[in-house]
């Protein structure tokens, strides 16, 4: 579950989920919802992403930056996301994004950067919570 937060010059959203995998998936959909018209996207293509980080904050930050990179360079956005996370010495993420190519009528806004301003990922009694600000 995600919700958008009023923010003066950027897009901010908060995500709450029962698991870290669900948090990462919901953050991706929040990102895509902020910048695309999801109903206009199809799921005819997919992209895979693999990451490894030392902590949940770094994992979510790297994940969102990878989504932004794919958005900018491949003009690709997702409508559905599947993620598997393994935790050992590091946290390993293997994700698959199902979506399609972007055309101008499918884009609401152009994201510039995932910021560290108030960025956080925290374990809660009910699962996980994250707060993200994206520069536009």
C-alpha cells in the first residue's frame, strides 16, 4: 500500500507493507503511478533487475534509482512488478518489471532524481515502512 504526500516542489510517497519484498514492489508501483498513466501501459515487455546491498535503505534507494535509469534511458515503465529477496551477508534482490515502452501521452511528469531528503526504510510492528522523495 502506498500514498502520496503533499510536497512543495517534489513528489513524495510513503509505502507500508508486511514484507520487504512487498515494500519494494509497492514502491515501484508508487513511482510509476506518480510519473505515468498506469492504465495506458501494457505488459507486453519485461525487464529484469538484480541488486545487492548491505541494508534495506540502500536496497530500496538502489532499486528506485534503477527504475529511474530504465525510465530515462529505455523509456520503459512497469505496471506489475515481481521481486525475490534473499538475505545473507548482504540483501540480494532479483526483480522483474512487466510493462511497456513510454510515449509522450503516457507520461505525467519527468522524474529527475531519487533524493536522500527524508529518505528512510524502517521495520515496524506490522512489517515495513518507507518514505521517498523524488525530484521533478
